[in-house]
C-alpha cells in the first residue's frame, strides 16, 4: 500500500484511543486524486479502527468498484456520494462519539462554537435518520452537506469532511468537545438552584 493507508491507520487508532469510536463502529476515507479518475481509500467493514493494518485499507473507484481485496465499510456509499458532490472534500470521518451522538439521539441541537471557521448558522446541520449503510442515507448526506463541514446524522452519529484527513479527524474531536461542553453547561444550568 502507500503512505495514504498509513495515514488512515494512524487516524483510526487516534479516533479509537480518544474514544470517538468504539468496538467496530465508525469509518474513515480519503480521496486520492488522479488525472484519469479518483481513487477512494476507505476502512474495511466489521473492523475496529483501533486495530487496522495498512493492508486492511480498501481501494474503490468513485463508482464503488473494489480495486483491492477486502470488503469496504458498509457506509462506503455515504463517502462516495459526498465525494461526487464536493470536489473540495478529500477526507471524511464518521464517528459515534458519545456526547455528539447523544445529541443526535435527542431533540437538542449542537451549537456551533468558534474554532473551526466562521459561525454562519447557530447549530450544526442535521439530517433525518436513514438506515446506516443505505443509499437513502448516502443521498441525503450528499444533498444536505452543502458547504458544511459537519453533519449530525440523527439517531446515528457524526460526519466530518475536510480537505485532508488530519483536519477531518481534528474537526471530529472538536465536535465531540463542543457537545460535551454544551451538555455540561446544560446540566449545570439545571442544577444551579439546588
């Protein structure tokens, strides 16, 4: 494989060690731009991001054709549809981090905090629940990502996109910290009068 696979393995381990993913949840991909056609390197299905090896990384073309052995993440269509929609996106991180995912399962929205670009809207963009791995989820995410760098997948998790993998992973960590801070502030406000 190449240095791109090494980067995915390292980021996967960091996401796992920082508890942004657990078990066999979450997935990561990068786009490798070529003159003739782009290649997507993505984590495999049913694998812990904490235990990946370079040879585990699966390569796909933008049509979803497998260029290597191994089976890609069940969410590969989610990644492919976003790459097709957004030429500026070269990395995608999908996590089930506890605080941010807790918000995804609630009626509360995650507020935007300073730290990643200008605050244009007060809350992170959300999309309604669609079955994980489904084309319905993939299409909804691609249609609703717009110019956003984060999507909250209702009753599912969080998706971050960026120009590079380090930035997408850093944004996923920032969103989890933002959700944690908001949760703590909400809890403290509820108990202020006690």
